[in-house]
C-alpha cells in the first residue's frame, strides 16, 4: 500500500462521514430539537441570572 492508496481511503472515509453528518442534520427526527435550539437566542432571560451576564436591565 503506497501513500496514494492511503490518501484515497482517507478521502472516501471523509466523504462518507460528511454525508452522514448531512443526513443526520437534515433528518426529520431532529427537526424539533434544531427548531428549539434556533430560538434560544431570542428567548427571554428570567431572573437575576440574565442581569449578571449583561442582560436587559429595565
């Protein structure tokens, strides 16, 4: 096995890993969790915890 065979194997394994991650990210079973995570920056901070991190102080 020479270095070019190793490079080919690493390329194929990387492609398979990438396609697996894409399939996982686009799967319907993860959609609800990703939608919830996408809304986290817009969530209202509650209590003194938000004020200690520089939250809205009204």
